[in-house]
C-alpha cells in the first residue's frame, strides 16, 4: 500500500491511503511513521497519525520538498503489529451507562445483546487523539454504529466507555463529549505523573471484560491485566 501525498501548505502535508482502516493499513502507517521519525526528526515539527493518513508539519518549505523528493522512491514493507492484548474491565450497569437504553432501543437490541456485541470483539488501537490517552479503536460491530449526539454532554466522567459513529472509545478524563455512554471502566487511562503516561501503544489490542457494579466499586488496580504479549 503506497500512499499519496497531499501538499496542503508550504509547510504542511499529509500522507494519505485511500483504504478503509484495517490491520494491514495500520502496519503500513506505522512503518512510514517510524521511517519519518527516524530520518526527518530534525526537520519535522510534528507528525500526527489518523485512521487513513499521517499529517506532517515541517519547519520550513525546503524540508517538505526534500521529503517529497525521497518519497517518490520510498516503498516500505508493513510493520508487524503487536500481539499484546490488554483486558479492560467495563461495568455495563445502567448506573454507569446512561445511554444504554436509548441506544438499544434504536438498534432493536436487548441490553444483553448490546453488551455482548460490544464486549465480544478484540479492538485494535490505531492512534491517540482528542484527549491524551484517548484510544482510537477499530473493530466495533456495524450493528452498534450510531451518529454522535446532536447535543454533547458538558462533563463525561473519566473511564466512560462510549460509542460515536463507527467507533467506540474510553474517556481518559472528564471532558465534554457527544458519544453515547454505555458503561464505565475503573482503570486509569492517562497519568501525567508516570514516566509513560499511557500504558498501551498503537498496534496493541483491547479486550473489554464485563464486570458487576460491586466489582467496579471495589476495584483497586489502576492498570489493566496483560492478557498476552
């Protein structure tokens, strides 16, 4: 998968892949991102990854043109994705999933079916965005795809597990948000006091594990169980 480059300004451009997000595409993105960071760090202000693109902010126009000259002959093999799987506990009790009922009704699902559909897949972490430690995950069942709320909440509690569009995610801290909240995790997803503020990396996977309200209230461990590495 060879990307094309969109030149958006003298110092800003994007590597773009015209495919839907997949594990294979992520492997290519990580390969290009790693190559760029290793070979162009001195001339690059910022690199930001999305589901199907990598945005690049250059220090000056000459730096971008130098990259474009090399890109013409650049054909990288995909990186092998991590086999690491993190188990993330989620309490799907209605107390922590205020939008469960409305979402289930809109999809003609029972709450049991909704929880099963959400917790069955393995989700792949593609990148972080929106908030520090906010995972952009791929793998949500199409049966649960739903447009974001027309009126966002002003304060979504940290750890809230929610669905917006074709994605599911976890709010790492309290913030405004327009996704449909279906549960909450007791884990810590971002801690600026730690040497590594976020415990997971792009390419790794997340498995949601349903827990009871009692388990949620008594949960002590701030970080997830490592299922496989």
